[in-house]
C-alpha cells in the first residue's frame, strides 16, 4: 500500500495534487473529529488491580501511545478521557465526580473491569462499594474482565476513537452499546 493510499484511508478528506503543491478538501467537522479522536489524553483513576493492567497497556509491550493516547495526564483540566480502573468506594465517589466535573468538554469515560462496571465479584454486596461507575458519572465504554487484559483496554480505546471519528455525540456513544470483551 502506498503512502498516499494510507493517508487517504486515515485522513478524512481528499488530497488533490496540483502543479506546485497540493490542496486538501474536506468538511471541517470531519477534520475536527479526526483530530479529537487521534489525540485523546487519558486521566488515570486506578484504585485497585485493574490499575496494573492499565499501566501495562502504557508500557513498552502494548504502548498505547502509538494509537494517540500518548499523554497520560495527572490533572483533569488537561484530560479528554478518564479511565476508571478498579473499585469505587463511597468515600471515593465524590472525588471521582469532582474530577469528572473539572474535565473540559467533550469528555469521555471508560469503566475498566468488573469492579468499575458493577461493583466487582468480591465486593458486590458490601455496603461501602458503589455498584458501578455509572451510578456516579456517565460511562461511554465498558471493558469487561477481572482484571481485563491490556488488549481489551486498547480495543476499548480504539472503539472510542472510531465512535468519535464517526461524529457521534456522547449520548449516541453511550446508547450504541460500546462494550468490549
């Protein structure tokens, strides 16, 4: 596959070669969605064992930076997507809500693992555990597993990218059943 063909497959527009240079034709919304999807900056919210798998995803073997998730942020004001990895207890729920509220729009949420999705297999009937992140903040993509493999987190991030590139709104992303396994 030629470099020109690769560019045409990924960039949402057409490059017309002219003498002395080229010209790009596209819709502005498509270019904005393409740029937004390819530069997601995650905010990590790891509270238990799923956090280790999330760290492995950022490590050398899986390296989520090659997919456009290079800059993992420690502040919500610079993040686009929050990855919730692990158990959310009642004392931590207001902190999670505050972090979510401090993120700039558009913002996305990935719930990673059984604990973040439903309270977990071990703590489900515990009074101190929230029965899923969606009871605190809206979730866009769910990653099943206990703990899920790094490949599953990569798949969820790529799924979120595809939905953003398609121009779906947050409500459409949530209602589209963006669950990964």
